[in-house]
């Protein structure tokens, strides 16, 4: 069954604005990952944050992780029209199964 | 590096036929491959995990006799949808991990299956 819930389900912003997406999960994790998916395409790995990390940056992306609240957020700064896509968080559960459990996803639309 | 391919990228078949989807790791040895299914506007649902040379482990609710998975080599896993029906129409995505890349999964581009 799905582990994560994401909010908002859909987000529409203007180019240049920041976009924040949130992900919550239920059980302990090894790491949490964020992916992007353009419509009808495969997944693009964005960033991985380990359970002992609290914040990570990659270019215009900033990810935070709060294991006490079992939640993570993805911030995209200075958004561009090309950022329009669906964004998913995925958790690698403790136990080293290697399986990823995906959240429901957030559909982001960036208007030019 | 860490490229995963899928073939075909899309397939249309008649109800009752079987369809085979291939997943290949092009530049690393994938000891583990995962198969996901994604319905329109939904998230990815893990179907099964396959380790090279052993039987696949299916998630609850996934029929192993309907979705046959073979992982015969370190670079190839196949998913066969047997006796396909319209409700099997979906986007099937594989991912692979292995070797020094054991900690990450690398995703294929997906296969769009439409069953008429």
C-alpha cells in the first residue's frame, strides 16, 4: 500500500515564484527521495535525503526532512515553465528492502 | 552512467493476448529490478521485486500468474502480462539497482500498454 501522502495534489504558480510541496509518511525510513515525471514519461531522480540529514540543496531545489514529524518538503525556487511536471516523494523503508514506496504526487503547473 | 531502457515504449494488443516488456540496465549490473504500474493521473504502485537468478517477490494483490517476471541475467528483466484485458492497460515502469549503485534505483522510460 502507498506509504506517503503529498500535498497539495495540484499547484499552479507564475514563473519566477517558488513552489513548495509536502510529503508525509508513516513508518521509519532509510532515506526519502524526490522524483519528477513529465506527462507520460519516465521518472527523473531529483534528490535523496538520508534519515540522519535535515536539509539538502541541489541547484534550485531545497529538500527538508523532519523524521519526528515523518514529513519532507521540496522547495523549487525561481520556478520556470519547464518545471511543469508531477513530483513524487518516495520512501526507502527501514529494513533495507530496497523497495521504494511512492506518495500520491503533486502536479505542478508553472505559467509563463 | 546508470541508464535503464525499456522495450517496447508502447504496445497495443487485443484482449486475451500476452505481452512481454523488457527492462535492461545498459551500463551496470542490476542485481535487483523492480516493476511498477501507474494508472493515469495516479502514482506508481510497486508490483514486484526481482533478484537475478531467483523468483520474483510480488506485492499484495498482484497476481503472480498473470504478471510473469523473469530476471535471468544481470542486465535483463522481463514482465509478461498474460491474457491481457482492458483493465491491464497502464503505464509499466521498471527500475534497477545493483553493484556500487545498490543504494539507488534507476528508472526506465516506461511502457504504455493499451489492451483493446
